[in-house]
C-alpha cells in the first residue's frame, strides 16, 4: 500500500529536474505530496515535472529576487508551501586549487550556500508565520570528512551547519530543519566524473562498507522520512545516507 505521508501538502524540491532531486520529487509525489520542481531551465524543469505529475517553476536559487518571486507564484497557484527540499547544488570543476578560478569558486558558494540560505529563508519565514513546516537541506559526506574539493566541501559543511542553526531559530515556530548527506550517488555529475577518469567507480564502491554506490531513491527515502510526521521530534540533525562511507573504510584483509 502506498503511504500517504504528504496528504496533498505542497513541497518544493529545488534542483528537482535531475539526479537526487528528481528521484526524491518522484518518491514524494508517490507518497501523496503535491510536488513543485524548481530548477534552472524552464523546458527541462517542465519536462521532469510532467513525468511524475508534478508542477514546475524555473528560477536560480542564488538569485534573491527570483527566489522570492518563485515562492509567491507557487503559493498563489498551489497554496502554502509546507515542505522544502533545498537540494540544488553544483560540484566544482576539478580539484586543483590552482586551476579553479575565483569566479568558479564564487559560483559554488553562491549556489550551495547562498542559494540554500535563500531557499530556506524564503520558504521558512512563511512556514514560521503559519506555525508549521519541514525543511531538508542536501549536504554531503564531504561536509564531515575532508576531500580535495576545497570549494565544494566547505560549502556543504556550511550548509549542514545552517540546517542546525535554522532548526534552533525556528524550533519554537513549529518548523523542523534537517540535513541529509549523500555518499556517492551515480547521478549525471558523478557519472561525468567517472567518464572523464576523475573518479574510479571501483574505488568508490570499495570505500563503502556496503560495497556499492547509493541509489538516488535511497536519498529520497531519507528525505521523505525527515519530512514525515514519523520524524516529528527530529530537528537539527545531519543524516548520512552513504552506504556506510563515513563509518569507515571496509577492511578487506
Ligand atoms: P544533478 O546535477 O543531477 O542535479 C542538480 C540539479 O540542481 C540540476 O538539475 C541543476 O540544474 C540544479 N541546479 C544547479 N544550480 C542551480 C541553481 N542555481 N538554481 C536552481 N537549480 C540549480 O546533481 P545531483 O548529484 O543530483 O546533486 C543534487 C545535490 O546532491 C547537490 O546539492 C549535490 O551537491 C548533492 N550531492 C550529490 C552527491 C552525489 O554523489 N551525486 C553526493 C553528495 C551530495
């Protein structure tokens, strides 16, 4: 039997046209949420939404005015946004600090930190006024363990910490805010890194105690749980969904 966790409530999924966001949007739609996918390109976003019976809106999460306008349009069309998956994010191109331009560095911070903040505040202030709501921010295992991604990993560490700070801010207003930290998931950017020889899929599998990558739907299941009433006393946490990667490398001897 399909669980009706959403009960027709509106959830906005940013970065929902691809990868983890799309898989999560699809799962939330199946569990009774009224899903709105937000992403950059209007045609691609509308196409993704049509596949799963969701609505769509194109905006750049790093743009303050576009984000506020998007939220106003969503609420005018669908009613109050009661949940947010602040998931839109970008990986940095390459890992060598000398090859990363400052404009590339700034873009990573603009989307992964400023964009997450804008999405959370734009949705969360409305939730806080109404006295209820749920937010999940996409972090990363690189937020907790250092990686040679000196723009991306700190942006994710800050995003995870922001979930805890906003949980403190809005706890008394009935808004729960949590982070979810995926391990390696075979989405388009990870597949591209594998194809370019920047990541070895066997090494990624070997590093996880479960001996495999994570499926996008498995992140979606964690998000659905954190947004559901089953998680009603959970706020300010960071939930790794990482095939055990953070727990430590598997001993093979
Ligand atoms: P993806 O590229 O498949 O999806 C990301 C989506 O975000 C894209 O559709 C993109 O258009 C959108 N987006 C990017 N910038 C945007 C902006 N400024 N405004 C609106 N939308 C924007 O990548 P993914 O792997 O599904 O990543 C989703 C999230 O998960 C990201 O935050 C990423 O950092 C995080 N993450 C991914 C992995 C992994 O292994 N794939 C691991 C840890 C964390």
